[in-house]
């Protein structure tokens, strides 16, 4: 299959040049409106009817379907079209090319994946390949923050399988971690700094929790392992307590981030925190604390008998000429939402470096290879209709 390499390269360059910073991350950022319009126009030029779904002000999902003749399985291809901010980047939207790489914000995360999806759709349309099952092209908003794009998409769309084109260096990713974000509050009794008989220090009580969380991290390292993801983690990104000097603090708050492995449940992580608080209360009658779960995102793990994983492995081996590598991602992705919706899901994306960093680039040939992999997998998985 001969893909249109020039189209993929030019499309990728145009995608990188469009500012699609997520406004939930950077106040005043434009969001996905412009890039959604561009993608919708490209899909329409291929003869595919674009669907633009407004998520919020100037924020859109875009999708399109290459309809099958019937009798085959449906496949969804996915990329998110928002990016993080550009602080510290000298030319974030230049899409400069050097040594086989394209540079700029979103080049790898994940406009390379979006360009590959468009390239795969174009070759199927150009070569008049008729599929038995539907091929769904989906480009979603807000993955970098709240995933409202994918949540909205899944209310209207379903497929037998999904390929999420997050960057993997052309390895096959079959698992990623989930996360839970807690807020813990300790309460004390405000008093003058010299009034030790009446004052209860909420900050000191929070320090006791921090010590117990460090002990918990040690146990997690020792007791829980995943072959692709290693151990779960827990850390404290933010602490705030007290109002002024020379006072016992009456209140302290702490944010706690817990990264979870496949098989760990909401109940597991809730019990870890509540047990620490309960034990500390039993030791000290003045100890007062509570916790609340603010965000929970489940981990992802493909099933052992996943057909889409098997299809991608077969096609990828042929394209790169060697057996593929399998990896896990330590961060969270929308792939978990597709899997939770009952869609057989796998992750494969291009090569590159600089996720959320000051220098971000994607390997152009890997994007072209990804387009071939996506198109060939669609033909194999959905089935080709022979006239």
C-alpha cells in the first residue's frame, strides 16, 4: 500500500502550526476550534461527511465515518487535538523540519497521530478500498485536562475496537496507569504561638500523615508490581497551612496523587487513606482529619485475547520488518474511557521526544509508517469487500 507521504508531511506541518492549547490549562488559550475546522475540511475533501460536535465555547470534536457494506467489525481511530501550553518554547508553531523531524507544540502529543489517521483515511479513499465494517475517524477535545471530548463522543459513538494514536515509538502499548487525586484536611486549634497549652497545630498533624504516606509508598514498591508498569506511586504535589506567623495553624490542606495499576480499585485507594487517618486518631485524641476523593481515572489494560492487539502486532511486524515491542504508559490516557465503554482498545503512535517539554518533535517517517499500519489494520480488521 503506497500512502501519500507528501500529504501526510504537509498535513502534519499545518496541524502543528495551529494553536490548539487547552484553555483549561492556559487562561485565554484558543482551544480546538481552528484545528477542528481544519480537520473537518480535510475529511470533507476526501468525500467523508464531517461531524463537528461543540463541547463548549470554541471547543469541538470532529469525526467522520467511512461506512462499510456490512458483515464486518467496526474500528475507531482516535487522536486528541488539544495541547498543553508553550511556556519556554521559542517557536512553538513553526513546524520546522530538521533531520527528518518536525518540531513544535503538539508535534508528538499528538498531532502526529492525527496526521497519520488522516493519511490512512486518504489512502483508503484514493484506492477506492471498500470495507465491510465501518471505519470511524475521531479527533477529540480536552484530553489534556478533563477528557470532556471523549466522554461526549462515547455518548454517540460505539465500535468493536479502537486504536488510540498516543506516541509509543511504534511499540504496542497495552496498559497504562490510572490515578486518584485526594484532598486531605487536618484541623487544629488556633492560638498564639506561645500558647502551647491551648493550641493544636494542624500543620504538625498533616506532617504525621505525610510520614505515613511515605511509608505507604515503600510498601507499594515492595508489594505491587506490573510487568509493563512497575509499581504504583503516591506523592504530595501541594500543601497549604496556616495564616500568619506566631500562630498555631487551625487548618492545613494537602493534595495527594495516587497512580494506580490495573486491578487496583477505587475502594483500595480510599481504604489506604482512611486507614492512615483512623490509626492516627487512635494514637492522639486531638488529631482531627478528613479526606475526599476529587478525581478518579481508572487504569487501562488490554485483554490477553484482544483481537485488535493481535491485528496490530501482525501488521506492525510486516511494516517494520521485525517483531514489535510491548510497553506500558505511566500516565493516564483516554484509552481507558474507550475500554470502559466495552471497546477493544490498543495504543500505538509515532516516534519522538518532548512530551510537555520546551522542545517537542516527531519523527516524520514514523508518522508515515503509522498511517500505513492504521490503513492496513483497518482493512484486515474491518474486512475488505470484493466487488
